[in-house]
């Protein structure tokens, strides 16, 4: 069983456990942390579906393929995180101002938060070890997420313990802090994926494509580069100038060399279209 699948199953179990214990023990901090775990599960599931859709080849309606399904999924996940975080924050603020009516959570909630922190720390150490050994960006990203979950669980634990020692409003405050964190997590994917869906691409991609194309033998200059983002990858259209006295076949060979240079130097580029003009 892969480490990613183990992490997914653990997140499902943790989310169910924290929701149940949080409701029974009356802890808003633990329920907020449960939403954090549920968000991880939702994001993983949506990303898997989007990846499968994105692998579909171009067809009559999608001439450039379906890779932007991943950007759409990222936007959905980011929006969901922002909405969830905002809701938790508002609930925490409302509870803080009605602190006189709030009872301290049961001690079981503190044990659940501590168990979550311990479990996620184990997952972090396993993921960081395997990720570094295999140079896997996915596992390294998962490791960072596991370590962040350790922090949120410890925040929940602190709020619950403080609430039991005579400060019941701190359980809600800890939930609010976790809500702010969840909202903050959602901002980056919303911004990044909106940029992709609107056709925005980092300037460095165009500059690198021009630099690699200019290295090809026979290219006099690179006149124009346009980049189309497709999910986490790019398609490049460029215009190169060659000696106007060359034959069409020679110009065609130069265009292929420019394409090969870009593909060789830029693994994130999935398609290159080269137009040739006389210099």
C-alpha cells in the first residue's frame, strides 16, 4: 500500500474521530481541526478526479486537451477552504462573545487532539524520509501538510486544556485560529488557479523558452513567444527568424531543432508550435 493511500485513509479516520469526539465532548477547537482533516480528504479526492480527467487526450471540443481540469479542481478546493475557514472564524467569534454560556469541553477532546498531533508527526517523518530518498515533490508537499496539521492539532489541544483550567472561551478562540489558518490555506490555490484559467503564465516560462529556442543551430532570433498554461504545465507558441535564403525544408529542420531544445530543457512544456519567418 502506498504512503499516499495510507495518509488518505488516516485522514479519513482522523476526521471522523475528531468530528465525533468534538461533538460529544463539546469542543469547537477539535471540530475546527476535524474540518481541517476533512479538507485534506476532499482536496485529495478532487485532485485525483481532476488528474484522471486531465489525462484525457484532445478531442473535437478540447483541442488543447483537458489538463485545465486540475486548475478548475484547485480553484474549487481553494474556494471550499476559504468558505470553511471563514465559517469557523465567525463561529469562534460568536462563541467568544457569548463565553458566559459556554462550558469547558470534556478531557476526551484533549486526548483526541494530542493523538492527532502524534499520528500526523509519524506521517510527516515517514513522508519526509521517503520523499527525500525518492526525490518525490508530491511526498515532500504531503510532508509539509502533515507538519502543518501537527501545529493545528497542538493549537486545538492548547485551547481545550486552557478551557478546562477556567478559560472556556479559549476553546472557541483556538477554533477561530484554526479557521484563520484554513482560510489562509485557501487563498493561494484560488489565486494561482484563477491565474491559470485566465491564461496567465509566469514570465520566466516565456523567457526560458526563448533562451532554449535561440540555442538551436540556424535560429537567427526569436521574434515572439506565447505561453498557454494547462493545469500545472504549459504549451508554447513561438516565432523564430532564420536566414531567408534557406529552403522550406531547411527552415523546417531548424524549427524542429528549436522545438527539441525547448522540450529537452523544460519538462513542464507539453507542446511546442514553431512558426518560421525570414530574418
